[in-house]
C-alpha cells in the first residue's frame, strides 16, 4: 500500500536518509542519516577529507548521491527516481568566501533572486535595485543582520564580519527551508570569530530556519550548534547535543577529536573501573560490556589536584603549568610515568615540581581497546 505523503508542517526541514557518495575508489559519504528541525542548527564536524562538504553539496543539489533520500520540508528532493536540481530546492547557501557580487550594493546583493520570487539566487539574471528604495524583505533582512544603514555600501566597503552577515541575509531572504554554511568562519579574523559565532546564532534563531554548517573547528561546532554530527571517513559516528558529544563521546576518536582528553587504562570492577587515579564510575557501562580491561577518558576539567607530602611515593608531580587568569592548565606526571592534563581554577596556583595527588570529580567514559 502506498504511504500517505508527509505533510510539510509535520516534517523536519531536512530529512537525510542513508545518503552515500563515492568518487572513484573514495567513499566520500557513507550512509549518512540525520534530520534537522526548523530553527535548529546542526554542525557537521570532522577532520579534513571526512566528507562534510560532500554532504552539504548533496543537500544543495550540487552532487548527485549514489544512494539515499533527501527530503526538504517533507518534499522529496532526491531518491532513486527523483532528482531536483539546486534551483528547485528551498535551500540557501552561504559559500566559504561569501561570494558577494562585487558590483552590486549590499541591498542589491540581498535582493538578488527575490524579484522573481525564486530562491536560487546564483542562477538569476542580475537586477539592479540601486536608486530605488529596497523592497521590504530586503529592509527586513538588513535589520535582521544588524546592517540597516549599510544597504548602499558595496562589498569592498565591508569588514569580513559584515560581508558574512550580508551573505547570510542574502541566503535567508527568499525564506528557504534550510540554509547551508560552508566553513562560515574560515575567512574571518581569529579574534572576531567568537563574537561572530554568537551573532550568527542569534540571526539564525531569529529567522527560525534550519541550518547546517560545516567546520573542522570543535569550539565552533560546540558553541554554535544545537546538535553536532561528528564525521570520520565518510561516516557520521555520532550526532548529539554538544555536551553529549563532549562528555559522552561514543568512540575514542570522537573523545579525542572534540576536546582535550586524558586516556588511561582501566580494569573492570563492580560499578566502574579501577585506574591509576583510583576508582572511577563509568557513565557508559554498556560500551565496555564484556571487557575486563579497556581505556577510560576524563576531560582536564574533570580532575582536581591536592597537595601531598613530597616523600609520599604515591605522589604525582606537576611537570608544567600555564596560567591564564580565568583558569590554569597543569600537566602532571603520575607515579607510573603516565601524564594527565588538568584544567583548574586559580585560587591555588600550581608550579612545576609541586607534589600532588589527582582527584577525579566526575564519571568517566570507557572505550574498548
Ligand atoms: P575539507 O574539510 O578538507 O573541506 P571535507 O570533510 O569537506 O574536507 P570532502 O570535500 O567532502 O571532505 O571530501 C571527502 C572525500 O571525497 C575526500 O577524500 C575528497 O578528496 C573526495 N572528493 C571530494 N570531492 C571530490 C571530487 N569531485 N572528485 C573526487 N574526489 C572527491
């Protein structure tokens, strides 16, 4: 029996089901599946070459997947028998270099593609708006991105952060089901990135559009996204809220990729694991079911230090400390020779050669060896 078509209202903005894409011998994307709700921001995070951009290009319609289904607001854009080209998809793109039209004003850039009521701005013939008042939607977009007074400027008169906001406004103007952003901060000054992340998050949330952005920067993914999909070798290894990915990574790769990690050998004991730092509770018992020995992961901020008597053979030693004011990163050598990194508040400042014991503050996660 044929299934009833999903209603656009109930469907997620983006539905991606077992999408695969191969180039020759390279599997760029392997059975990627995820959904993005309206107003939700999802990051595709992973090292270079893991398939992030290819996934984005499949969603936009610039790549044809070998297999899989993409639905946009409940409408099938790709499956075994359907193929919608980019201009038929309700998708807005923010390219890595923003790709603003240099000879058009900011208002014209944003209005580009609106005149025909079509969202595919990159295919539309140029239409100049200069000299006439910008249409209401353009003014609305200028306001949304905080550039009300910039409509008459040209791209070369903008800072990197302003150009990024214009590109975002242009992508959002035709009210797409989703916007896709390719490495949105890679062209921007390092010092500006943190404040621009917050600005972009606020704009996307006000627009209530689904957004997917690609990055290899873990801080960018964790701070901007509602959910993070971590990719490796073409596969989405885990998708979850930032704190899930960070404190409950499903694999050792994710644990070390998304943050600084201490990895130590552990032996199974009742309720957790015995380690060189003593007994730790495992937050993911089931992941190491059946193994007597495995590795455990603790983040630097999940550890604390206590001073000890230097003559105590069980003491650890501070080998380096970096003081940052708001916190300090202190590396410690354990009696076995293993090293751990701690991130601590600064009421007590630690120095190399201090004699310490390491206290575990939280549950650890375990991974099979
Ligand atoms: P980066 O962060 O470096 O942009 P990425 O995670 O976005 O990397 P992709 O660009 O999606 O990775 O590439 C995934 C794999 O597919 C890589 O091995 C890449 O070399 C390969 N690939 C991508 N596009 C093509 C193409 N058009 N032809 C051949 N191989 C390709």
